[in-house]
C-alpha cells in the first residue's frame, strides 16, 4: 500500500460513460439542450460506469490515497447532487467523503490525475497527468492499472 501517493480520478468519460446519460434522455430534451447537454437536469444521474472503472477505482483506493476530482456544470444544479449520488451508488465505501468538485483542478496538490482532457486546470496540475481514453496515452482502465502496478509493485 502506498497511501503517501495521491491520485485524483475524473468522472465524466473516465469513471462515467457520459454518452449513456444522453442515451437515456428523451429526444425533446436533447433538442432543447443541443450544444449544452451537460446542463440537462438529471442527466448525470442517468450515467453508467465505463467498463472496469468501478473495480479499477476500488483497486486504486485500496492501494493509494485516491479521490474523485470532477467538475460539475455551474448552471446545472442537479449535476452536483447527481455526481454525489453516483459516487455513493457505484463506488460506495471506497469513495466515502472522497468526492471533490472544482472548476480549477490545478489548485489541488497530488501525484497523479487521471483525466480525459487537459481543461479545467489539468494542463497546470503539478503532478503527472495520465491522459485517459481511446486514442490517448492510457486508453483503458487496464493500461492505467498496469502503469501503477509496474511503477509501485
């Protein structure tokens, strides 16, 4: 266990399949929020985990000082609650009181951030950015876990 290593994990398109929330939303609502889909009330509560995200987060949490670091849309009040509810539902005790919502991810001190983008301060994060997702340096959760196993175990 390396609890001296701080790891932040983004939610949208890292832990959570953003598209799954849109797919669960009716066409009329999608049309009304076209171009601002993250502002659809309740959309974050409809999202499903990405493959292997839940078990990978739990493995990270068991081995490192791990937090969820996400941004919630400023004009979608339900997003803040939906993200909290999602964490409790899918990650349970592994993420108890480990959800941080911020529009400035660079303000947090840590060793790693796992994120699919370099926006919201990720490009200025002092630790290492594990760029996550298809076509990126760490395309799957298996590649992320392999990195940590090779680096620390």
